[in-house]
C-alpha cells in the first residue's frame, strides 16, 4: 500500500506542476525524502500526507482513489454520520486555563482577599454552563455580591483583547480536514456568544470548515435546551440519525439527547490535549493499510 500511495503522490504532484523541491519546501524535508516517499522506500506520515493534500489543493482521499481496498467501509454506507456538530471551549479550543484565570481576574479585582487559585479551581469544576451561570455559581461559593452584567462586561473585554490565548487543540485542523475531505458537513453549536466565538475561530484559521456557527445564548436557548440543534437539523435537510454532537460535559450529552441525536463526550485534558490527532491518525492509518 505504501508504494501505491507514493505513486499517487508523484502522479498528482506532476499533474499539478509541482516539483519535488517545491513540495519538499512545504513539507519541511529534503528532495531526497520526497523521492523516498514517492518510491515507497519511506512511509509518509499522516500529518505529512495532509500537508501534501493542502499543497496540491485536493482532498486527502484523492490519494486513495482507485486503490483497491483503500477506502474503509465506515466511510460508505447510509448509516455513517454525515453531519458533525461541535462544542467549542474545551472541545476544539484549549480554553480552561485562560477562562478560569479571566474569571479570577474579574472577581479578585472586586475583592482582592478572595483567593485567585480558588476561583480558578471553582471554574474548572463547572462544565458546560454559560459564563453567566459560572459567575453566579462562583459568587455564591465565595460569598460575594456583585453586578453580574458588569462582571460579564469585564470578562468580555479581557477575552476580546486576549483572543490569542484561545488556541485550538493539536489535531483539530487535521480532523476537520479529514471530515471535510470526506464530504461531511461541519457545524459549531455552543453557549459562547457569537461575537467572541467568531473571533476565536477566525484567529485559529478554521472558520472556513463550518457550514454554520450557532450561539445558543444569542438565540435565547442555552444548552441543554435543544432548540438550536433541532433548528439546525431542520435547516440541513438531513435525517437526525446522520448527526452526531461532540462535547466535553454532561450538559453537552443532555443537549444532544434532548435533540435526539448521537453524541461523543470526552475530556481533552485526559488525552494529553491531542485526542483529535490520535483519531485522525487512526482513521487514515486504516485507509493506508486497507483495513475495513
């Protein structure tokens, strides 16, 4: 199979007028290594194969076309999911530490006697809630009275001026690229406000992957109220069985269940923040090895 993939790389590279030298520059390797990939002497890694697809402006699956046994049965079949809906914070974006510190900054600015670390810890123990509910819970825990609207305003200012602190997890681009190249429709449906959500997504250069980006808060139906998911399913024209929701909290699982769709709940922090990298490597390794 490795030799077939190498031949396909060479065939497509020549077809699009890319030299080995140019391809090597994009891959960060030598021309000799590109030659070894094409001859099948060295097996190309999954991340490198994805880079090749970007250079040639083609889908990753193009390397497996007309190669017998290369496409696993899970990508065929009517029962395979065709619409993937993602939560944002702590699912696609590494937000826990920064958001916890932001809440702590806002609250300790009102009362410096409150422990900064305690607020961060309280934040980290709350999953899937709106930022307003997070503040209400923490204020109650630390026995502090404050204007919620003002706290949210301060939080928004800090987050907006520090968007660079909200980076996607390793492997997110690869999993989105893999799904998109397989013809899947991708969405984001979360409790974060759309204004900040769009800034985060654009900063991380993943905006173009999504058909639609939905803020449940802006719509007036915070998770786990299924309204936004149900409306999304209705607009898509797809059957609800073709949908799956990816999240990180019990609220996310209730959200999906209330909408009657499948879901996967996971903790990126228990997977060294690279769960998606592991997944895409597993999926593409199956294609390369012709597993079904």
